C-alpha cells in the first residue's frame, strides 16, 4: 500500500503579463502611422499614384508589424501567483520557467518609477534565503502594489 499525502490544492490568485502601458511609445507610433495612412486617402500629397500606394503599404505593414511584435512579446511573458507559488514563464516555442514557493519567499522588493509608476506599473522581485538575487521578477506589471500585497497576505495565511 502506498502512502498518499494530501496535496494542497493550488488555486490561481492572479495571472498576467507585461502591461500595455509598457509599449506606450510603440502604440503612439502605430497611431501616428495609421493617422498618416488615413490622411493619405483624404489629401493627395504626391502626384504619382504608384508612389502614394507604396507609401500607404509601407505605413500599413510597419503598423501591423509593430502590433504583432507587441502581441508576441506580451504572449511570451506570463506571470502567475497561486496560493502555493509565484512563477514567471518566458518564451513561445522554447520556454523557460522560474518559480518560488510562497513559504520560501524571504523578501519582496517593489519598484515603480516615472509615468508608468503613476499608473500603477512596477517591478516586483521575489527572493528566498537561498540566493542574494531575486529568483522571480515580474517586470512592468500592472497593479504591482496590489500583487505585492496579495503575496504578503498569502504568506501570512500559509504560516
């Protein structure tokens, strides 16, 4: 007969990715390019229609490329807080994951700066006693302060 230990049921308390505000500069470039594209249909700046269509195509392709890059970059970074652990996962095809049990977290460093800090975006670093550096880092995370407080509350209920 085998020993069966009750496995603590793991519940996802928060999951997320990099904030869209992290890409504000790229989103601004996309908006400008799309505005130029629409403006090119309203006002003809160039007499040669072929060149005009080439410029429109380039504007559209660059905007689509930037949107795809943002979506791919966000999809490649996943952050997870459960009642048992915090973890990060990077990658689309080749994945790398780092996790730390809630009970092993010895320090939580929280940092916000600049305009992104004003809207609640920050970096949260989780470290254990086993390392001098943070093992798990949530970069450019929305509602970073709330996530830090969530992990703190999970630490008090875990003990």
